[in-house]
């Protein structure tokens, strides 16, 4: 849908507020502002304010803009609960299986590997219910489960001449679904690791960079030596 002049001005005003609050530096503000006045459609305006808080949210500024986040991982946990499951199980026999990206975890998901491997990635997943169970059985094979650090995960599997390990994560975020990972590994392994999705890692790096620059700026104003850059 074509964007109107009034919609461009609302987005431009949101950017001005963001730079005044320190959410954007001048270089990024100028780039986004230039893109605003060149935009012809709502789809071009939405990304320019998607990462800004209300009233700069794209859905509030641009009528008709989709409220669905660019990535499932961008949504809050309550928004990621509900919907029909994508599949209820996976098998890797002398081969491999993969469940990752945008998929919906059922209430009970069963994974089985025999002389094979499997990957279960929960970072961009939705969940059928607030509590789900993932059962992993690995015989002379392996299953790797990857979850975001703020997801509530409980691991209670058994390793018999094999391993069933959990690297642990951060404190679960409010509203997070609860994921119970059970099963056993015989002459094989089931590993559970916590890792942020690529978009979230990028956001965290940008926050660290912004904090570092602000610290260096304060040190400069105080007359002290600038802080050393992070390696």
C-alpha cells in the first residue's frame, strides 16, 4: 500500500524523538530520515521504526502495517504460545533430521536416532502449549537441542555409556513456556545448549557498542583517558 505524506511525517517525528532520547546516533538518524522521505510504501516505512518503542512502533505509526514481528524470536514469549503443531516427531536412522526456523513445537515431541543425528532448534520456534515435552532417544547417534538462554528448560535425561548434557542458561523470562527434555542416550549423546538467535546476538552487540561509546564520551567530557575498546 502506498504511504501518505502524513504517515511519512509520523515516522520522521518518531525518529526525531529517538535521537533526542539517545536511541539513535546522528549518523543513523540521518540515514533513516533520508529513507523515510524516499519511501513510497508502508513496507519501506515499517523497518525504519520496528526496533523503536511506542509511540514509534511501526504498527501504531503506519495504518495497515502488520503487527507480526520480522522474526518469531522478536515476539514476546506469550505471543509465541499457541497454534497447531508442525510435526510430532522426527527419526534419524543412518541419516539425519532437522527441526529449526519457524516451526511449532507440539505438546509432546519425540526424536529418535540410530546411527544417525538430529537437530532441534527452539530459537525461532512457537509452542503449542505453555508446557511441552521433548523426548530424545539416541542409540549410537546424537541429538542436539538449541534453546535461547531465557527459555525455561528442564533437562532430566539419562546417559548410558553416553551423555545427556545441559550447558544451562539464564533465568527464564516472564511468560516463557516450560520445555521438559527427557529420554536417554546409549553409546550416543543428547546435548542441550543455550544460544541467542543471530538477530538477538546482533542487537546485544549493538547495545554493548552503544554503551561503550557513551562511556568513552563521558570520560572525554570528564577530562579522563578514553576507555580502551573491547577486543
